[in-house]
C-alpha cells in the first residue's frame, strides 16, 4: 500500500505536490540521518567519604565485547523502551539496584560516533544502599571523586579518520576520481588515569562533556 501511494506522488500536479509536502513536513520532528545503534549510559553519583564520586565499572573479562574495559553503567536500547528507560534498566541490572534507589536528575548531551552509534547519557544520584555488581557483567567497580575530573584535564589524542581507501569505490563518478581531495577528520580521544585505572574512549568523552557542562554553568 505504501509503495502504491508513493509512486502515485509522481503523477501529482504542482499544487497537490505542494500540499503533500506541507502535510509531510509541517511540525515534523527531525532525527539523525542514517541507521544507528542506540545505547544509553548512566553517570551515577554516590556520596563517598563526604564527597560526591562517579561510579565506574570494569567490564567482566568473559564478555565478548570490550572485556576488561572501564565503562559507565548502561547498554543497548531495546525496541520497547526509550533511552532513559534503558539507562535505568541497565544500571539496575549491572549494579543490582532497585528503582527507588536511583534519583534520575536529568539528561546529558548525547554522542554520535563515526562508527554508527548514538550514545545517550543520563545523570543520577544513589539515594541509599550499597552497590553489589553483577558478576556476569561486571568484574569490579571503582569510584572517582567528582573533584578529580574538575581539577584534572584529560590527555587528548587526535586520531585521524578517513579518507576513502577501499576497493570497489566508484571513483569514476566523482570529479577528479582518485585524485579528489577528500577531507580528513580527527576523532578526539580523551584519556584519564586514576589509581591505575584507564578511562578512555566514549566513556572519557562523556565524562569530559559532563565536566564541561558543570564548568560552563559557573560562567553564566
């Protein structure tokens, strides 16, 4: 039915096509172009030794994806949930918490990676209780004082991405062919080191952005 309606549009007159366009695009919500795998994580703040700290996980070494890496609680967004619900569910599962232990106070900016991922992030506070991480997913947890990130800038490494260099690419369809001046890009990779733990990748990118939001709020 959709295909029939779609091809019927080809035969529309100018006035009807204008009306069709108005109907489609009036009040339409925009979204990122392309297909992306959606994930959601949680910046979980806990009171530790009379100061606020961020909870990090070391992923279980038996996991197929990124074993032993440092990360924030979180995971993939399922089809029947939104990113906020996913971040809460994953945090509860990985850290063995109940819903009423989490006070979700807001949303951070989301990150679109050059690898086809959108990573959403939420900020929460542990209201009470202790964390007992799931052995199936988490090797161990550690806490980093919030003031550590405020006082210490991360190491920045600019990783080059591009240009096109693959067999089968239709260079003949481009003005200049293989000599076309493709743009080169850089992917910022941030690194924090705390008590021999290495925080890097998307996790460090999110923490850096979170700290920037805090710092910028003081300048307003």
